[in-house]
């Protein structure tokens, strides 16, 4: 019977899918750690698990990656930076797609907004509204009724984080609609819901 190396024994049971937090601060120490996607940490766990050791602190979700030919890396769970969506194809962030060292990212960054969820009749100053998903976030688009200040109404986009995404950071953006373009905007909005 062959002896199992200590590194392989330590990483037994830690799989790439065990990196299940929304983001990780990855680095050799706390001062040089940068937030990365869970997809990047999963790729590292898969590589390091073959040639080194991966140890998980179950209570905190901390991962220690010790590669046979490299330094110790710590992956500490952290909040995903605002306005950072995951790619619908591979789960990496957009900046990770552009980084030459991240070979686990797919060839083309792609966000899938998904199908529109609902539409509203006219009420509370909103003429039309629909919902889309971007990554885990929910985006609510609203076209308002015309008023004195905005004779064409406004397009408002609300961003709501997904449940369990840590501290809620809401984002609201509003753009005035030119009065001459209002009919076109309503037609575009209805096309999203059909």
C-alpha cells in the first residue's frame, strides 16, 4: 500500500465547488489581497488540489492554497465590489476576462439579462415598467408619465442586489426622455416584455 502524501491528504474533500462565497480577497497576505470572483478561486482550487494542498476553514469559509512550487495563498470571503457582474458563460468578472493570467475565463464576456418578468399598467406616475436580471442583481426599468419638469417623462433604472449578497447597495439612475422620442421609448419598452 502506498502512503498518501501529506499535501494530498490535507486537500482531500476540498473541491472547487466548495468555494461558494460571492467573492474572495485573494493574496499572500492581508496587505496584498485583491477581490476576485469565485470562478477564479474555483480554478485555483482545481489546480492547487492536484499539486499541493487546499485547506478550508469551514466556520469562516477561508481557503488556504499551498502549491508545491509556489507560496501560500489565502482566499478570504468578502463582498463582491459594486457594479461587478459575473459572466453568464463562465462566472468570471469582466476585468478577469482581460487579464492574461486568468486562463479559466471564457473567450467572450457575456451578460445574459434574461427575459422580462412583468409589466405594469399606468399607476403612481409610472407608465411602463419591466424587470430584468443581470448576474444576481435585479434591474427594474420604469418609464414615467410626462410632467412639467420632464415633458417626455424619464427612464429610471433601479438596481436591487440578490438576497444574501451582503450589505445592500442600491443604485438608481434616471435619464430624461425627449418629448419627441417618447413614443419610440414606449415601443422599445413594450418589445422587451412581449
